[in-house]
């Protein structure tokens, strides 16, 4: 049996798809993986669609993993594949989980709901054996005008039983320009993310040490997923040894990977004993620098010290907003004092060069926040102790998030495809407040940001295109100045990233 798995995401880590590929490969199934690397809002080139079709023409099953941002593109690809392949087309991922009927109407033969390992494996084994498969748990099917709805497959309780992801590059393909070509070690290195750490440009790879999240943030899909699996343990962890074994396997095969990004929802949200065991194993068996994220309630100074000793180089705290309006809306009611206390502690570690300047996330473009709320966030971001980095993300009420229903009830969503699916949360709106946040994010002189955040500019020039362009120009200029602070770093950054963003 031949299976082709397709990832639309711009980043090629694609952990879930890689694990499914590995799971199927262990059972002798012929699996290929295609990384489309599509930017949000970009259409699929006709030549790319043809190349995907050619690579999939002999497949028995084509699996397409997608977020809401890629719904339109997945629909177009599926429509074309209908003309060139007789394979079953199975959609999976966050969007199909919350909108299965929409996905089936868009052309998918079947939709995988929730975690896909058990469901996909069972479906393929039934197809291989020639058995009836329309009762497969975790999968909905379209049969003519009829939709067959099955219950969820249970969660994987013991994550250690899952195989390591399929790191490839054998039988892996990647989009480069308007072509799909075999993925080589050289291309793998070229298209992985790069990060500057202590003057060196490091190639990084995404790893997860857990599944699930203990919190109920309204802009996130986790609360809805947890309710779907009511009665099951939603937050689960790999054992530290399993994590270390996965990373050593990865870097033994690809020694150019010099940085690990732990993409858990909250790396600190686990017992201190687990952190201690992880730190000890990581330091003795891996030794690479790593990045992790956390939220204010999980912070613990002792955990931080253990991780720093093990190799923690970059830490990212999700603040999102400190305005009363947003903290209630987001269900993240942490005090400003608590956040500032954590930031003060992190700044001490950064000033002593134990870690890089900490990264603080803020959410902008919240229609419920007043100009005063937004300025309060900007003021708080400026007051966070240096050294620091600020990142901003646009509030997008994706399907399946609790906040989606609030937007819908208040008439802020007219059409999902136009108002949500094409929105990129990493591309904030062009307005004065966001331009000032961007100015703060590149560590420009604080006096400059405060000058343009005065009431006069906010009330009279908030939508001024000229002023927004001027501030954006300041941001770019200051970023260039910082980048060119050392010619070595600038040169390495250029050579490491020049091919990644070219298309």
C-alpha cells in the first residue's frame, strides 16, 4: 500500500505528520511526505499542484494536514487530485477536527478528528486487509450525500510508545519555488529555522516533550480539545529519557542541527522532579542550547536555574495582554505585579549572559480593547526590564477556539473564509499602536517610542499612513544597525537565511 502525506505549513517540522509517517513505515507501508511550505494567504502555483499530483498518482491514500489558514488551498489541491488519482483523500489537523462536515463538503473523502495516530493506522490496516472501514474510530466519511460520523479514537496515554518522528529525508519532498523536489540533507538544513545565539547563527529543529495544555485561554484550541476528550488525561508527557533519545537520534543523523526549540504549550507546566531529570539527562547526553516557552502561573525560579545549567539559552513568556479587558476575555487573569516579578528575575539571568534576552509575547488587534487598553500594554512592554525582546501577534478567532463564538455573537465575523481563513496571526494590522510595538521590539531608544505614543499622536494620527511608514522605517533602520553590529553575525545570518525566504 502506498501513502502520501502532505503538510502545507511554512515550517517543515510537521511533528504530527512525521510521527504518523514513522508509525506506518514501521509496518512496511510505503510512505512519502511532501512539505509544501506555503505562506499564509499565498495560492498554490499550478505547477506545484501538478507536481504533487504526479508524486501522488499511484497512492492508495493521500493524507493532507492543515490549519484553517490552508483550507482554501487544500480544497483546490483536492479538486485537482480527483482528476489524477483514485486514492482516498483524508484530511486531518486542527481545522478538520473542528469543521469536519465543511471539509467533507470541500472534497475530502474522509476526515481524521483529534489525534491521528490510532485512527490513521487502523484505517489503513483495514483497507490493506480488505475489511469494512467506515466504522473506524476517529474518522468521519463522506458516502455520496451521506456523512458517516464515528466516535473519537482514545488519546495515546503513554507517549513513549509512539515512535520517533520520521526525520527523513528519504521519501521526503519539498517545494522550492514552483517545483517539488526530493529533500536532501543540504535542503533540510537550508529550510530549517535559524536563530542567532550569542553571536552564532544556529540551525534549530522543533521538538515537543508533551501533548495538551493545563490552561483555558480563549484564543486557543486546547480548551475545546480537552472537552472533546472529557474523562481522559489530556496533558501528557514524554519521559525525559524518551525526549533525549529522540534528540540524539536527530542530531546523530543531522549534525548541523545545533539548537532545539521545545514547542510545548508550557514547558514549565510539569513537576519539578521531571525538570530535574530532564536537565540532568540533557546536560550529560545532548548538551545543545535550547529554547522553551512558559506562562506566568507555571514559572518557578528553581526550575529555571536547573534548565539554564542544562543549556537553556532562550526563554519565551506569553504575556498576551495586561489590560483588564483582555485578561478577562482571554481567561488569563494574571497580575501585572506577578509578570513584572518574573521579568525582573529573567533580566538578571540575561544581564549575566546566562541566557539571551527573554522574549515576551503580546497579542494585538483585539477589537474589544480600547486605545487606552492598547497604550497600557505598550507602556507595560516598555517598562519590562532590559535586556528583552518583544513579539506581537494578531488576534485571530480561529474555528474551535472559545473566542470564536464571542466574535460570532457580536457580529465581528461575517464570513469565515474571508474573515478568518486568510488571516495570518504573525502579521499584525498596520496601525500606529502596532508600529510602536514593532519599534519597541527592535530595542530602539525608548524615548522615541514614548514620543509617538503620546495622546496627541494616538488621537489624531492613529491611522496616518505616513506616520506608520515613518515608524516602520525607524524599526527597519534600527534592526539593521543592530544586525550590523558585528560583521561576522551579519554575514552568517545572510548566508544562513538567504535561500529560506527567497520564495
